[in-house]
C-alpha cells in the first residue's frame, strides 16, 4: 500500500464507494470479491475498479479476487477513516438536523462534536442530543477543541463569514452545503455539496428522452 501517493480526484471520489460496497460484502459474510463483482455493485466497470485500486493495493489474488477484510482496512487507512475527525456544524436548521442525525457518518470517522446557530430561539436547545451553541462561540470552542473540520449548513449569505471564522480557528477542511463559492486560503480544502447539480443530470436525461421536447428544439 502507498500512503503518500497522489491519486487522481475522480479515483479519490470512487474509493469511498468501493469502501461502502466492501463493508456491505463483509456484512453479508463474503471473504473475497472479484473486480467485476465489486464494479457491478459499485456501478463502475471492472477495468476502472482494477485501475483505481491499483493506486493503493496490490493484493488481488488471481481466481479469487480481493480479500475483503484486508482491502477494506487498507481503504479505511488510505482514506483516513480509522482516524475520528471532530467536526463543528454551523446551521442547526433542516439540513443541519438531517446531517447531525445521520449515524452512518460515524462509520466514515466523522464525529460532530459541536453545533452552532445564530437564532436565539435555537441556542440552548439540542440537535440530535448535542447542545446548540451560539455561533459567537464558534472561534473559541473550535480552537480550544482543536476542531479541524467544519460543516456549513447556513443560508448562502451567512456562509462566507462562518467559513472565515472556522479558518481563523484552525479548521482545515470545510464541508459546504450552502450554494456559494467560499474564498479560503490555499491550505484549506472545501468540498461543496450540491444536490441540485445531481438533479439537473436527471432532468437533462428525461428531457433527452422526451420526443416532444426534442421535436420542438
Ligand atoms: P434552514 O433555514 O432550515 O437552516 C439554516 C440555519 O442556519 C438556521 O437554523 C439559521 O438560524 C442558521 N443561521 C443563519 N445564519 C447563521 C449564522 N450567521 N450563523 C449561524 N447560524 C446561522 O435552512 P436549510 O434548509 O437547512 O438549508 C441550509 C443551507 O443548506 C442553505 O444554504 C441551503 O441553500 C443549503 N442546502 C443545500 C443543499 C445541497 O444540496 N447542498 C440542500 C438543501 C439545502
């Protein structure tokens, strides 16, 4: 396994999918999985699977495939999933509540340790058993707890100021759900999530299939 290899971003984005499928295979009692089966379950072709996994693993056994336990562990190591990452979530609204309530993130090493909001009616309440704190305390608490990941689920107009506070407190990775392009220093990684972008590909697909739309264009 190579810990410090630089791998292409699309590969990096597929590795967690393989990890999830491998965990499911292991839970189903399987010991080995072939690249074609892993590809079928992940939605990628087997040549792609082999190419991706070659970046981090050379343990496939001809005729048997990948040993699930070892490959799962190797992927978890590579992706840093064995290290629990403490995160602060800012924006205890509908999306924030959904993220804070999803227990599946724990399997990916994510531990939301603090939740912040600016609404006086929410501050002092709880979100999935975590106290909701005033966003005014974000910098201080994030710094004191050594929090390195921030999750932003505030309205777009508030997101940059929240990101700035996170960065000033030492946050190095931001999972941003607000529809805005955040400006951050080079050493901070922002991952933007946009469900609408995925929806657009489905809408486009349906439009392409629709003979009436096509005839009019
Ligand atoms: P919401 O109104 O339910 O929640 C927003 C929360 O942020 C509220 O609790 C509000 O009090 C709090 N807030 C506002 N300003 C703040 C500030 N300066 N500091 C701290 N807290 C502050 O909204 P929602 O539906 O949960 O959406 C939240 C964000 O996520 C929005 O930006 C929305 O556009 C975005 N969103 C993105 C996706 C996606 O696909 N990425 C999907 C849904 C929503």
